């Protein structure tokens, strides 16, 4: 019995439409599960960066006191009334510091310095979800 079409047409390599659709749907499901995790990891990394930078500011305060002496550091600190002015005092004691405090901290995070530098209290860190204890 002779077939009406050549047998070789069935032996060609390639993927059927059903196989391609299954592959695309599997990739879609994996992406659907991965995107929230990637978003959450990005938020966590920004939070961790803000905490690390706040800790760097705390170390810079200690270095500032050591270099200038407690009395002179207290005078300079009380003379710098604005947060940006206090950051300018600490900037030489930070590695790879930005020119402004807003550029130094990740977006959405702010730091408030203590009113007195001699008390050695940490700078308070506030993020999108509120006060962050670190």
C-alpha cells in the first residue's frame, strides 16, 4: 500500500505548537512566582543599605570626637543646627561619602542626628514603614 504523502514529512525535526505553548506557560508560571521575591529582595537590600549607612554615620561620630576632642566636638556639633551641617562635619570621616546627606542615604530613608554628640547615642533612622531600630 502506498501512502498519499511522503513518509519523510513526518520525520522532520521541530516542535509542535502544543509543545511551544507548554514551554511558554511553564516559563510564565516560574516568572509569576519569582517576581514578588525579586521585588521583596530589592526592598530588603535598600533597607540593609540604609542601616549600614546609618551605622557608618555613627562610627563617623565616634571618629569625629576622637580627632577633635570631646569639648571641641561638642561645640562644633551644637553650632551646626541643621542636619546637613552635621553631616558636613562627619563627611571627612566617611568612606566614599556623597556631597549631601540625601544623596548618601537610599531614597525614602532619612537620618536624624542626636542633639548632643557627647552622649554617643545613635542617629535615628526612618524608612518608608516608619522608625527602624538597628
